[in-house]
C-alpha cells in the first residue's frame, strides 16, 4: 500500500518537474498550499468485501459471539461498532452481512449498529449508495453475496436491510473521532500504516478511550500497534485482533464461545 503512495508522489514530482524528493520538500516549504495536495496523495482508498478472510472468520466465530453474549448477559440490546477509514463501505458492510446472515438469529434481541467514517467525502458518498462492481465482492462467499445484493446490469446493489445497519460520516481521524463507547473498533490499513509514530500514538489514545471495557480492536493484519499503555492484549496471534485486558479483578468476558452451547 505504501508503494501506491510512492508512485503517486513520483507522479506529482513529474507534474511539478521536480528532480527529487528533497526538491519536493523544499517546494512544500515555499508553497504551503501544496500540503493539502500531498495529504490527498497519501489517502489510498483500496478496499474490498471480506478483505483478509481469516480476520472476518475470527470476528464471526469468536469476537462477535463473545461480545454479543457478554452484552446479553448484562441485559443490553445494542452492539456498537466503529469502522475507521471505511473507504467505500466494504468493511462495515461485510460486518453487517456477517451479522445478518450468520449471527442475528442467535442473538435476536441484540441490534448491531455500525458507525463508519472516512476523510474522503466521495468514498462516503459511494458507501451510502451501496453499489459495487463484481471485483469488490469476489472474495465474499457466493451464498452471502447472492443473498445480500441485487444485481442490475453489471452492478451489485446492497439490499436496504444491510445498508440500514451502517451510519456513515466524513471525518478526519487526526482531528475528530466519533463518540463511543464502542464494543468493536476496526481500524485497518490506515493509522498504523500511513501515520507517523506521533499520530499513531495520538490516535491510539483516542481509540482506546472509546473502546468499551470489554471491547475488541482490529487493526490490519500486517500492522502493529505503537508501544503504550493501551490496556489491550492480542486476541488471536497474527490477525491483528486485540481485546481489553482484564482489570485487577480479572473481570472480563470469560464466557463459553457462542455456538458451542449457546
Ligand atoms: C487503504 S483504505 C482501508 C479501507 C478499509 N479499512 C480496509 O482495510 O479495507 C484507507 C482509508 O482511510 C482513509 N483515510 C486516509 N486518511 C484518513 C484520515 N486522516 N481520516 C480518516 N480516514 C482516512 C482513506 O480515504 C481510505 O479510504
């Protein structure tokens, strides 16, 4: 993904007829108006439904059932998620599809509510439309795809009942985060790939303060978290799935996996 950024910057150097990155740095000093252009160059919007299948399998079989069971045991009826850097909606809608097709019938009194945010207003507009090319959904299991979409010509339209689960907003995560708390936060292939250490830490402070006491955080599979007192531990090695560590009383969700006896 970083390669995409390098490519874009190289193209920009050619447009400006600059010989090197050092020359571009000097150009930025002399032309502060270029900073927003550079910022846009760094916003890579690549995504697809069911991206990193093993992560979504973990969410389906472990994370979401645990969270759901925990909430029901406390008499709560809403599971709140945030998809940060949601691109065209592929990630939050994948969550909505998994919930509706695999979990909803097991947790009938619980509603899934997803807030999905991105800096790019065009991406958010696409997400709200819920219309995709076949290439975006090709990794989604065929049965789920057939149930969730209506195909018209060569476009796939996500059905209303899935779209209704997700609320979209344009938001720069460096400046503003949605109100929590969230039981599940997905922040994949954005902060921990593109931001420098300082912004990673700053954003992570915001994320951890919005994570519910027994919440889960998912980052990109190849990403890692900056060092810090985040109070979370890996849920599953190599998937980028974390959960809040137990407090001093060991109070966390030590519950049977849903589906094996729930
Ligand atoms: C590579 S995509 C990741 C999409 C999705 N999370 C996934 O993993 O498939 C990164 C997204 O982050 C968005 N983004 C970049 N900078 C951002 C910022 N400062 N605040 C919010 N979103 C941002 C981009 O517009 C893009 O849609």
